[in-house]
């Protein structure tokens, strides 16, 4: 954005999308919109196929991310063997059954075994797996397995709480239902460790 005497005189938006894929996806959405009974040539819809094509690539960008490499990019040796929790990580994903969003929060913990990772990398792993066509159960396991296989910790715990618009907007149309999934490995299979984790993710310490 360029300013001249506090006035905007030029603006150029830069989009980084695969041009060929964007055009192909847009063509498909043009057909879909027409089949739904709309006029694809009216003003409000003229550029919608291109916008949706770019939007879908953004919403599924996790296919272009390598979660294991994300963790390895910030692995450090550290003699710390207590629980590390990153909670309330926002999740926005697309249910693979109807391609309708589900959203919520992930609470991720691990107990290091010689290696730790940057805290932001945990959130990035969640993002990499959630920005795909997903189901909540698989997403929970993928986050757990990635951290477990890459960091080789003493244990991993993942809990996801999410609202599914496929249940709220269509189908059963229940507005207040929340789906919770969990996955544990190693030390978190012990009752006392798991209970400590559940207590901490439920506490308002901040």
C-alpha cells in the first residue's frame, strides 16, 4: 500500500496460489453454482468461483505441510521431564463427509525425554493436520502420533473439543452439542498422570 499525503494511491494484493489448480477448481465451482440454480454471470457471483477456489486451497493447506519437519525444525536437548501443556489451541477444519466446518480447541501435552520442541511448533502441528479434510477422531490420533514418533517423549496427551456445523446446520440440527475426543500414550496411560493433565487443562491459571 502506497501513501501520498495520507491518501492511498495504490494497492496491490499479492496471492500465492497454484494458478493452474485455481482455474480448474474455479471451473468446477462455476458448474456447481449453476447446477444449484444460480446465475453464475450476475454481479455478486461473477468472481465467486475464483474466490472459493483460493479459499479451499487455504483451508486445506495442511496437505502442503510436513508436521514432523515442523517439530524437527525446533528440537532442542533439554533435561526436563515434567509435563508440557499447550492448551486452547484453536482448530478450524473441514469435515470430510460433507465438507462443512468444525471448530474448537485442542489441548496438547507431552513429557519430554531428552528433547523438547518450540511451543509454537505444537500449535503448528495442530494446524497442519486440521487444515485438511478431516474427522475429529483421526485428527486427534494424528497429532498424538506425530509428536510421539518425532520427539520420542515419555508420553503424549491430546484432547479436542469441537462443534460440528454438519450437526448444527443440517442433519440432526442440534445447536449446543460438543464432541470431545482424546488420545494418550506412555506416561499418560497412568491414571494419576492423566488426571493431573485433565485437571490442568480445565484450570483457569491465566
